[in-house]
C-alpha cells in the first residue's frame, strides 16, 4: 500500500489517496482521489508517476463518501482508464451528480438552515459557496456497494464497513494487516480533529446518535491501525474513537450550559456561543453540529423544542447515559485527552 498526501486549500488539507493492488495480477485500486483542481491533479499524477502508475492504469476506485475533497478526481480518472468507481449506495447519487439527488440535497439543506435560525445574509453567503462548488469535477458512473461487500486487491481483501454520521453513506474498508485488522476510515476517524456531524450532510437523521454508534463499532472491532482520509495514520483507533466520544460528551455539556445560562435558543444561537462568528463552509458546520447535539438531547427528553428554539427541561439529567460506556473495551494504556 502506498499513501499519497494531497494538498487542499478548500477544506481541511492533506487529503489521502491510498494506492493498492500494485503487485502483479492485482487490480490497481485507489481509495479516494482528492479534490478536483489543477494543483491537486498535477500532484496526484506526479506522485503516481513516481511509482510507475498513470491515471490510465487505474482499474478501480473506492470512495469513502461523497464530499468533493474525496471524490473530485474520480470522474476524470474513470474517463482516462475506464475503471470502476464504487461508493456506498446512500452517497452514490451525489457522486454521480444526478440532478434529482443534488436538488433534494439542496432543498433539504435550505430547509435545515432556516429551521436552525440562520440569518438571511448568512444563508445567502452559504448558498453562494455551495452552488459554486456544485458540479466541480467530472461526474463518475458509480457502482454502489453495501456494508459487508468485499473487494479483492491482490494481497489483501477489503471489507466495506458502513460508518455513518459525517455523511449518510460514509464507509471504510477493513483488511487484515500484519498484527491485526486495520481500517481505511475516511472521515469517520481523524487523528487531530473531529469530523463535523450535523452540517456536513444534512440528510443524516439523528446524526450524533449514528456517529456514536459508528465510534462504538470501531472500538468493538479493535482495529490495530486506521488510515484516515486526512493526515497521518492512527496507531490506536480504539483510543482515538474513545477520545471523540469524550469530546462529544463534553460538547453536549456545553450545549446544556448555554441553555441553562441564556434560556431557550435556536441552533444558530447555540452555535455562536460554542464557536463564535463563522465564515465560509463553517457557516453550515457550526449550527449543524449544534443541532446534532440539541437533537440528541431532545430524543433523551433533556430539552424540549418549540418552533426553532430548544429549552432545557431537565437540568439534572445524567449526560453520561447519553453516550456509550467504553470502559473495559479500550487499551489499558489509554488516557483521555478531553
């Protein structure tokens, strides 16, 4: 396996493209492709060329989710090579840029941001960004997969693992490594920051609950190493998953404190207390994250909703009960960072 780190000025940066199946008689496979811009394209071509690989040699692309910093060059590579492109069925339509899927996504997002209490000027700022990005990169013809589907890449076999939360169809690919099972984790598990939940894909219902289930599943499988969508490898995936659960437990407590201190509030107002003034795509991510936590509290009966506002109704709720108990399921050396 070869790891290619690609620059990215539009999103978090250091997108990973993993190159598999380079041995004889194996299917040359990429996991994610980076964003569709000239600099990234040139960088990927150069990095692959250093290993004697051209776009035309690629036989298969596996995509972790629909976000353009992971899928952007897939259509161009497919056009050059005729390779197959695979993604989870829930994200396939957005990667193919089907008009009905894009329209449904935009309609859902516009309804959501209005429900969150986002001011009109910020809605217009956000929509301009989203519409400018829409259709970037050549669309791919996608072969959808489901959890449990397998892909033979020569020396290893990859198993598709559904990891929803950040997007509806986000998936990883598990395989047997030298010391145990490993995982291409996409944006489900990142080494230095937490993936956005709630704003990154407004189609996801009960986004935080789904993501907590994803993190608990990662812990239960006990991966020895994870290869994320951004930056370097994660050497303790179970500990990192536990860190992120703890992070969301802490953030939920902050949301409760905002409501306790300031009274009923909509997600936009809660977001302002959590993150301050927001710009660019974070105009979507901030209130989306606030809404995901408020929705989690609403489901548990800790808050009540009236219109766009949420009110604290159980100030003494046991917030620990809203999160998976991972004690006894992580390595003895684990120490929480939050």
